[in-house]
């Protein structure tokens, strides 16, 4: 028996967990905000409308743990912390941009389908 073999479905569960994480609405918005350069916490909070301080803190920690962002503390009084995308985070931002482009291009078509479906199934 091969002891390195993974149980059936282990790869799917791992991929699902990652897709769930990177597909989270806050993750996407933080990645988009950092796409153009470094941001400090309050700048991110302003750019990511509707996010609470607690949720932004949690999202940043998860993204840092996953290697998507880097956190840099600048020695000053008070210390200034800024966040940037890592190369891994930049690769995600490109994928997110492509998905956003697709959504923008197809938004009206999808809305038309929804209206037809709702009319047919009322």
C-alpha cells in the first residue's frame, strides 16, 4: 500500500477550501484595493466599503498567513503598518480582474436571463 496516497476527495476538499477563501467578498475587495500598491489599514478600510475593523483585521491575517499579502511595520511613533500584495497575491489579483471583466461584460445578459426565468416561473 502506498502510504503517500491521499484519500479519495482530499484534493477536491483542499481546492474547495482555497476557492472558498479567495472567493470571499472581503478577500476579493482587499486584493483589488492592494492591486495598485501598498496601503495602510485605515486606507484599506476606506477603500473596502462596508467592512468592519474586525473583519478587515481577520481578512488581512488570513491573507498574510496564506502568503497573499506582506505586512510591513515601519519604525515610527506610532508604528506605521502597510500591506502589499506578494507575487502570489498579484497572481490572484490578475485572476480576479479577469473574473470582474467577465462579470461586467455579461451582467446585462445575466439580468435578461433572470427576468425571463422569473417571468416563466412566476
